[in-house]
């Protein structure tokens, strides 16, 4: 089960009144007469996509397919350090695939299509009046059209101790890297086949996938289905 990240939802609704720089495209005037922006500006519109997941990539791919990229200067901003990857097949990392193998397109694909990609940045504020976004490094981006493709995040049940060391969610490349690091650091190097215990909360599709992945490393697995009261 997944929910929309609460922090991001607040951010999307937030306004940065007074703090935005003048990144909005100015209206054009001819002979003192103000003209409609779209009728005189031949430059492509700025289309900014927040989130660099499968949906964002799907949008870029579709715009490319229908030859619409010439109408837009596209910028995609995502908070993960990686460009869009095949999250559905995340578990294949444990059957020999490398993180790069999961990429939906490599960086060159975006470069060739002049799509700007910004990674490791979280959009914190959207000012719809000024048509600007601000990220967690106080960087601002102007837009003419905005797409929110921020997906969802793993639902974490409110259980005592859920914040403890060694408790992970199973959703991103980074989550899997952290689980792997945690297990490797604790494995008995002298006796690599010694028993380690792992547990999975959640008996749905993702829980089963997580259990399968854990079996690569830990030899006693407890599996439980969590149901809200
Ligand atoms: C292991 C696993 C297996 C799955 N298997 C299936 C399956 O078999 N079939 C199926 O239909 N679905 C499956 N899913 C679900 C599927 O992966 C998601 O539905 C899909 O990835 C959603 O894509 P999205 O681009 O909308 O969102 P996401 O993949 O969540 O991408 C959104 C991106 O936006 C970023 N973001 C969020 N907030 C901000 C912000 N404020 N600023 C910048 N960036 C932000 C996030 O970090 C994320 O990278 C699976 C998921 C997992 C984890």
C-alpha cells in the first residue's frame, strides 16, 4: 500500500509570496500595446515536471513520440539521486541486474532531446501566482506549464519502534542499497552461512517481493501481514 508523501503535499500547496525572483516570462509589447503571450513568443514554453519516476519518464517519452518536444523546454526535477528507473522490476537487482540496467533511458536520451534533468532536489514550494518552484537548495525554476508526477511513498504503520535502526521500507533503489549494506555489515564474515533473521511486515505483492529478496541473504524469515485496527 502506498500514500502520497505528506511533506510533498504540503509543499505543493505552499506559497512563497514575496520570495520568488522574477523568473516568470515577461509579457511582450509592440508599440506600447501588450500582446497575448502565446501569439508573439516563438520560444518553446517551459514545461516543468516535478518527480522523476516512471510517470515523468512516460510523459517525456510520449512528448518525444508525438514530436511535441519542439513546443516545450522540458525540465524534470526529482528528489532521488537517479534518473527514472523501472521501479516495478526493482527486485531484479538481486538476480544479477545492476541499477543501471533498470534505467528507463540513459542520460544521453534526455540530453539528445534537450530535456533538462535535475536529480537529488526536492521541490518544497510552488507559487502558482509567480509560476515558480523552489527546491530544497533554494533554487528557483520558472514554468509556463507544470506537471506534478510525485507518485507515492511507502505506507509505514504507526508501530512502536518503527523508527529503529534496521527497519526499512521497500520502494527505491536507495532503500535496497541500504538494506543490503545493513545485512552485509552484520553478516558473520568468518561464517557467511550463519543464520541471520529478517522480518517482513505486509503480505501483499511488495511484501512477497521483499521476502524473496531477503531470502538471498537471511536464512530465517518471519513474514507477517499488518492490518490496521
Ligand atoms: C518493488 C515494487 C514493485 C512494483 N510492482 C508493480 C507492478 O507489478 N505493477 C504495477 O502496476 N505497479 C507496481 N509497483 C508500483 C509502481 O512502481 C508505481 O505505481 C510507479 O512507480 C508509479 O510511478 P510514478 O512515476 O507515478 O511515481 P514514483 O515511481 O513514486 O515516482 C515519483 C518520483 O517523484 C519523486 N518526488 C516525490 N516528491 C517530490 C518532490 N517534492 N520533488 C521532487 N521529486 C519528488 C519521488 O522521489 C519519486 O522518485 C511496484 C512498486 C515497487 C516499489
